[in-house]
C-alpha cells in the first residue's frame, strides 16, 4: 500500500535547478524524496498558502532511510513535480504522529 495505491507514479525530471537548490538548502535530493509517495502511512493535504496559480499539495511520510520528510508537489496530467523536500519540523512531526497514531 502507498499514498498512491492504484496509480503508477510518474515524476517530472528530477535534475533541475530547483532540485540542486533543495539539496544545498535542505540536504535532501528529489530522488530520495520520491520514496515518501510509497509510504503507506503518508499524509497528504492541500497547500492552501501556495496554491494561487496552481494546486499544490504536501505529503509527509518516510523515505527509504526512515527519515520523516515533508514534500511539496504539484500533479499535472498524472505527473508529479516535486517543488521542495526537507526534514519535518518538530511541530510537523507531532501532527503526523497524531494523524497516524505512531
């Protein structure tokens, strides 16, 4: 089971200027962040603050290294484009733990 159980996940090219900046700023590369979409306990919700010109979403879940990440993304024509990925804050972690019961 995953956050996208019945859908093949297609990602936009992960090698782009945003990905390089994200790695430098947050220490997370987009290839690692893709794993969050396979986490069966991932929590997805709308990013209402940044959804002005396009719908953006947030997913919180674990990567393959068991790090709890928050990933900002858009989905167009069944292709996911990662905008940003980073470790969760303490508050985000607490919200995730409350949501999942873990």
